């Protein structure tokens, strides 16, 4: 078992994966609090630096590239500094960004976090500023997006749709992706924050507990309703598998065969930051499936990869070496 999982990590290298979705630039403005302003009862932050990291679907792209996948990133960005920086960062990770459609009429989705803290104080978020368009894509932009996907999707080993609700994944794109993947027998997976029930026919579905509850009209999930939610999503979307992540309680995999398997969290003692761990789970699972693994083995490796990234601050990634170490530690 231990060796099988190790071998799967070697097999995912250079697998072609297309990640389609809401590309987000996470911007961190760093500084320290110096005093209270005379103009208003607000803190004055002395700016000390700025850092841009891939967020949203771009974090899924970054994770897939770090794991060794040959990644094709597809999404809409603005003709702005955030979009340029996001492209440069991903290009430096050998990601193919030819699927980035530049739309000058809308900004790159940006989440700017103002972080305050010094050497002797705790670093904490003061405020977050979100910038995104609330309009549907223009027809010309949608046409270019669909054209790129139609031209390239048949060459992929796996396809992921990462839907953060940023209105850059039109209904026409969902249908084209699902139909093309099913026709070519390419594994496809959706991770959707708000609209997962729009993805009928997708092969795999990933949801966290609150998303799954919302999808089936429940307030919260307990042990019984979790099973109900997983099976309902599986049936209504005609999917092959549904993975519901449960934070410190691990994750549960539902398969079309009727199998329901709970996978305990790989580490509870070293959790630093869970930001972006869901993206890690999705692309790890899809790369491993592309390498020929079962849904269960793919979910177990995805769980271990998530255990690596939650030990790191912010949106983080796991390397093949780190994943192999995690396997060794877990199965020793």
C-alpha cells in the first residue's frame, strides 16, 4: 500500500491537466501600525511591502504545477497589473497561460489583504478589499474562452472547473467541458462554491460541508445528513464520485457503486492555515486519477497533500517530495 502510493506520485509527473475557473490575485499589503490618525479614529499602517500570490482557480493551477502536472490554465483576467503579475507568476512555474483571455472591460479578480504586525507583535489581517466585476462575460470574450477550450480539451488527461462564483464560467462553457470530457473519457471534476448543482454530468464533485449543505437545502450537516447530502449530489448530478471535505474531521468519498468511505485527517497537531487546502485536494485527486488510480486512492493522496499545505501560512502548495514524506510519516 505504502509503495503503491509512492509510485502514483511518480506517475502523475507531466500529466496534462486543464484548470478552468475564476483566476484570483491574492495581494498582501504588509506593514506595521505606527499611530492613530489625526484625521479619523483609524490606525495608520506604515507600508513595508507587497506580495501577490495565486488565489482561487489560480491557486489550483499553482498546486497542480508544483505537484509536477503539465498545467493549462484557462480563465479571464483584466488588462491590469494584477493580471500581469498573476500571469508572470504562473509562467515562472512553467504553466501554459495561453488560455488566459484578457478582457480590458473588467478587472482581474483581486483580494487585497492589509496585514499589520511587527517583529514583537502578531501579524494579523486588518481589512480585505475585493475587486471584481458583477457582470456576465461579454459575448466576444465568451467566444474566445470557448474556442480555446474546444481546441485544447481533447489533449488533456484531466480537467478541473474551479468555480468561485466570479461570473467568469458561463453556462455554455460548463456544457462544452462536461460533454467533451465524457465523450473522450477524460476525468472531470468541479469544485463550486455556490452553484454545484449546475454541473449535471460531471464525473467528480468536491464540496466542503457548508457548500454541500447549501447545495441540498440544509443549514448544517451532521453525520446522518452528510450521508444524505453526498448521495443526493451524486444522484442528481449523475456523477461517478463526490468528495465532501470536513476540515478537522477529514473527508468522505461517495462513489456511484454505493461505496461510502471516510478518510480521517492526516494531521491535527500542526494545522497553521487551511486557506486554499481545497484547491490542493482537487488537483491532487485529479492528477492521481489521470495516473490510473482508484477514486479511493486518489482521495487518500489528496488528503495527505492537504495535510502538507495546512502546515504552511496562506495559500500554499505541496511538492512531490513533501507528499512522499507525508506518506512515509502516515504509514510508518
